[in-house]
């Protein structure tokens, strides 16, 4: 058995070390998370008030994409978070208009 003494605990447990986020990264991370939650909330509201079954299924399908993104949020890359910050404000405005 290799000497486990002196290893970072994450490495010793066969994980990978992830450096803590900087202040700017934390702010970006939180803004992106809030946007994803707001989009999901908007979809939930639209689905609850939709009377057309075909449109409701379409909204549920779109919501599923964003739900999956929220579920794996911690594992999103910086590029994916950047895409959220770039595209979700417009999506949220469109959903709120509907």
C-alpha cells in the first residue's frame, strides 16, 4: 500500500482536488444559479397556467432541459456558466412576457 501520509485528503480518498473559487467566481456562480432557478420558476408558472395540452408538453420538455442543468450545476464548466449569464436574462424576459 502506498504511503498515504502527506497527501491532500481529497487525493488520499481518490478524489480530485478542486481549488476554492475566487470572489469573482463565487459571484458569477451565484448569479448563474439564480438565473437558472428564475427560469425554472418561470417555466413552472407557465405550465401551471397553460390550458393547451400540446403547449404544456412543449413547456415541460423545455423545463426538463433547464432542470437537468440545475441538477448538475455544481459540475458546470466556466463556459457553461458564462453561457447562462449571457443567454438566460433574455430567456427569462421572454418567459415573463409570455
